[in-house]
């Protein structure tokens, strides 16, 4: 019997390491445990999902992601307008200045001032990995067809629901 290969709609379990070009570990299943997701449902970066197509259980793969395949280029980061009165009075602000901002969920992004006006400023919201080349190594631990409930939900259920009980 031929092993099932990854294709959109199947459920994939994999271990992985995501590192920067400089070798800094960004994320690793050694720390967080393997990940299980339904391929093609946005659980992974689109470039990662594309590179997984055709792989089977037991396969190890390493691939590089250009900035535009990962977290984007710095200059393409979204821009948001912030009212100047959200800053303490007397704060000196200049174009090009940057500062950190905490997002809900604990992630920190860099805000870079791109335009100043009397009443507001425009800031570029830069993901910490924007502009960086990344290397991802994966080991495919399992590939299976999605259950009917998973297809309906559009996501993997690491513990599939129990079978329906039968009335006696």
C-alpha cells in the first residue's frame, strides 16, 4: 500500500524547527510539541503549505523562505494612524523613530513612524520577523484523510470526536 501524501484537505502532523538566517530558533516543536493541522485551511504560511504538498509520513525536508513568503518585507508592513494625544504630552516624535508595542496574546511588534501631523501620526506595524529569510525543517509524523467532522469544521481535531452512540 502506498503511503498517503499531503494534499489540500488532509490532516498533517509534523515536528518542525523555524530558524532565522543567523540560526536563532524562532519556533520549535521541541518546545511546543508537534503540530496537527488541516492542510489548505490557513493553519500554516501559504508558502509552507505549498512546499508540503506531496510529502509523506516519515519524510524530512528543509526549505528556505524568502521574506515575502514568510512575514513580509518591512516596507510592505501595514500602516495605522494613531492620534497624537495617545502619547504622553511633550513626547518628542520624529519620522523614522520606532518603538515596541504589545499586542493581545503577548506578541510584540515594532511600530515605526512614517508620517507626522499635528493631530496624528502614521506608524508602520512591523512583525518581528518581517524582512528576514527563514529556514524551516520539518519531519512529517502523520498524514491522514480528514474525518467528516473535520471537513465540516474546516480544521483538524487532534482528538477525533467519539463515534455516535447507538440507541439500544
